[in-house]
């Protein structure tokens, strides 16, 4: 379960780190009424300077339901113009994508296997550098929404928002 939490956070940060300037107002919220994954998350510093270091902490994270096949991962990467505009899926993982067989994905990349049993983690803090990438996002507001479906039922929904200056 801890690997799943790390994967969710890393996927969101991968999408928001495509900037050479500053990430501000970074927030993580639970969207809708899903209670599949609960806990406390914090990201420091805020604002995040690029290049720079980021520290992520989480505590009392609970997976409150069993995740079983078929599992689907849906994530949407958007920029706010007048309305939210979605980036297309590129190479099957960058942008707004759907992984229909998330269990096979987990197994393929040695992240675990299905089913994933309900569990609770203690506290964990990890840090890593964020460096400049070849793609610059324009200044503005961004949103990354990640949803996990287990047997066609949405069980996890997390929304990450930030601004780039």
C-alpha cells in the first residue's frame, strides 16, 4: 500500500515539475466523496523553486477498501484558461491518460500486485531534487486529478492543484 501512495504522489509531482520557475499554492485534496485513501499529506517548501528540493510527508494514511482486479487508473492533467483544458495522453503516461489494466501495470513495474489489501501506514518523509526539464509550462493554474477504480467502482480520487509563476 505504501508503494501505491508513493506512486500517486510521484505521478502528480512528475506532471507539475515541468517548469523552470516556481510552483506555488500546491494542494492535495480528496475529490468527491471517495474514502478509499485517507490521511495527512504535506509538501514543502511552498512555493517550490525549480530547480530545487522538495520534501513530502504523509502520516496516518489508510487504504480503507480492498483494491481488486479489474483495476483502472485514470488521471487528467489540465490547465485553466477560461475553462479547464485537458492535455492529451502522450506515450501512454504523460498528460491525461487511462491505464485500463492497472494490476498488470503494477506487476510489470514491480510496484506490487492485485489485490491490494486494506492497510495503514505510519509516517514517512522523503525528499528529492526537482530539476529543469526540456518542456516549460506556461504561467497559470494547473490541476491533476487521479482516480482509481476497483471493479468499476471509484475508490480513490485525489486532486492536486498548483500555480506556476
